C-alpha cells in the first residue's frame, strides 16, 4: 500500500504556500513534528504529576487524554464524528472489573481483556455504523451507545445494574523480579507512573498508525473518499480498522479507569461521549497530542469551577463556545501557529 495523501492542495505543489496555509487553518501536525508529540506528552505528564495536587485527578487526566486521543483518530484523522465513544470506554471498564473480580488480579490480563473485548465489539458496531456516513454514522454510534447503557442497566447478574461493580480488588502489577500493588489511594505515585508508561506506549502506537501507509490513506479518505476509492483503496476496510483501533484504545482507557476507582458504574453514555468529544475538539483535531491538552484543560476547569459554582457546566460550556469560535483549530493549532512566528522573530533578531 502506498501513500495516497494528496500531493497538491488547491492546485499548488506540496511545497507551495497553499498547503501550508491549509495546515495552519486546520492545526494539522507537520510530519517532522509527529514524533515530537511523544516528547510533549512526557513533558505534560511530568507537569501534571508535579502541579496537580489531587493524584486521582492527575491520573484521570492521562486516562481521559488517551481516550480522547483515540477518538481523535476517528474525528480528526478520519473525519468520522462518533457520538457513542463512551460505549467501548464503559464496557472496557466492565470487562476489566469482571476479570479482576472473578479471574485474576493481574493488571496486564485485565487491560488486555478490556482492549481485546472492545476491539471485537467495535468490529460489529463499526461494520454496522460505517454503512452510513456523516450525520447518519454519528446517530448510529449514539444509538449503539444508548443500547449498551440499557444492556448494562438490565443485566444485573453481570454488570450489577444500578449498583455497578463495587469492591473491585486492587490490581497487581507483575514486573521482572517484583510484584507491585496498583492502589491509587495507598500508593498514587506508582499508579501514576504505571498509567503514564502504558499511555506513552499506546500513544506511540497511535503515532505509528497515523504515519503508516494506512494512516495516510485514512487522511486521504477524510479529504475525498471518492478520490481514494478511485485510486483502488478499500476505503470501508481502512475506516473499519481505524474504528476498531479507536475502540480498543477506549477499552484500555476504561480498564485503567476501573482500576483507578475500583468501581464501574452507570453514567449517561451520551453525556460521556459528549465530554470526550469536547476534549478532542478543544485540544485540536489536527494532532494526537492536542486531545491530551483538551483533557487537562477540561478537567482542571471542571475541578476548579465545581467547587465554586453550582451551575459550573454553564461556565465550562461558555468557555468551550468561546474557544471554538475564537480558535477553531484548538489549542494545538494555536501552538503550531505560534512556533513558526517565534522562530521567524528569533531569526530576525539574530540578523
């Protein structure tokens, strides 16, 4: 499979000002910066670890950031807006919780089961939803999420219904020569470092995917599915693989969240799906690192405002609307627009 990313934009060659202007408008990450995102994540994780006083909130930022980054694989890179991405996140939590309750307390087994089970579920859900496009695709994903909510509500023997899965035991982490307890209350630093390591590995995998030939085809489909299909590519298969990858990442994030709280409960899936979509858009759809920024900013706003305002959701909503209107490319787009200007100013001063 070869790279089918269009070499021209607006009739100009790849090096002309037109593609660069389009990249600035969308906040798209330049190829030379792709792996720099991993370094930025390491820096962000360090800043969060040393500045956020609530350990659970700090760990939650990494988990939500991973979830939002997986969603952005669909939204930003594939042009597929999912309103039901809470389904694999929540059921990934149930899968990990059931493993820890009934099979083994191994963190590795619980996370592998959560990611694998949600990948299998995403094969079925994606095969149905991808039969339609645009708003119809979005509505189908929302319908499946609501279906998953009511299944969890009624399936008391497995999910606990309204009461959820309580009393999930502390996961154990096996490493060569040692075994650790992943207890976010007793030892938050170990849990944070474990979460950061897992998120960093998965994040590197997402970058590899977007930089692979299939990832380039996915972005070509986003620009023009008909043109990509005309080049001989199976566009539906590429979209389905991406949907499965995003579902597996969401399942893994859900498993981490279940281990963090030692509990999995029911929440309105449409609300969760909207929150993670806000994080992805706020951070910037043009990169995988942007959603991590969006998750940190959103959760900081939620944590700060909820202590001072009863209707804090109104304030967060207003902030989001202002950001979308003023900075449609998101926080990452602002950064990518400012860096070249700072570099040019530095060169001018040096002269």
